[in-house]
C-alpha cells in the first residue's frame, strides 16, 4: 500500500518542465480552448480560419509532436493540440445549446397560445 508521502518514480527521459506541464496539461488546454472558443463565438476570430488552424495544429502534433524526444516540447505540443480539439467543440456546444433554447422557447410559446385560446372567459 502506498502512502501519500511515498516518492513517485520519474519517467525515463522526462524533464522537470515536462513533468510540470504533464501534471497540468489538461487544465491549461481547457482554459486555452475556452478563451479561443469564446473569441470564435463572439466573432472576434473568424470560424473557418480558426478551425483550419486547429486542424493544422492537431495534425502537427500527430505527425511530429508525439515523436519529439524533448519531453517539454512534447508536452507543449500535446497542450496545443488538445486545446485546439477542445476549441472546436465550444462553437458546437454554443450552437447546440442555442438550438435547444430556441426549441424550448417555441414550446413555451405554443403552450402559452394553447392556454390563451382555450380559455373560456
């Protein structure tokens, strides 16, 4: 049984910066994605160039970043690719939630009209 104070083994070939990034990489990628996604949703950055750039960053990671020997560069490339993949989801979720909100408003309006027109007063 491991205790909380027990030292953890260090992966071969890892660096101090790479280990720091690896421990925080999802959180960093998520915040980058939220920021970039909001820029796309608010039309500060055009949608299609952002998606094209995201696809290029993901492809760069897939073909180059995964095979880099330097741990820090590999972790930075992972953060970049993950943030771009998540960034693409932000406008999709906004569109999905906007569509759901519109459908709910239509349902509420139809129900309100039915209640108003069936009122016997």
